[in-house]
């Protein structure tokens, strides 16, 4: 992650783009890229969404890359280690959603 963060910093610096990369703009760009992931699956059935062809997997890979880039840049603005944040959030979710209570269920933690 550190290497990716460094590469993203250098990429933006070479293009003088950091001035456009405010937290607000990065959050908005991240939202747009996530919407592009969603768009790939729009109108598919559940089954179709599980069986993407190579071309669609390639498109998905690119959009996931965009999501990762903007997420990493946003985290970098606040000194957040995204892997550490995910690990900590997983621990919180383990407490909110104990397997013995929620197994096979889809409700939100406050509905149990």
C-alpha cells in the first residue's frame, strides 16, 4: 500500500493535479467510480452477475482500480492506512454481527 501511495503522489505531482485533489473532490470521484462498478452489473440477473465474460472482468478490473486509486488518495490526505482501517472495521463488524446470531441472515446489526 505504501508503494501504491507513493506512486499516486508522484503521478499527481508530475501533472500538477494535487491542487484538484481536495478531500471533497476525491470523495466525489470515488463515488463516481463506485457507481461505474455498479453500472457494469445494472440490469443483470443474480446469475448473470456471477458469470462475467473476460471482457467484462477486464472492465471490472479497471473500475476497481479507479476505486482503489481514489480511496487510497483520500486516505492519504488524512494519514489513514487503508489496510489497517479495514482490519479494525472487520473487528468492529465481528462484534456487531456475531456468527452464531447472524449466520445466513441479512438484517442490519440493530435489527437482531
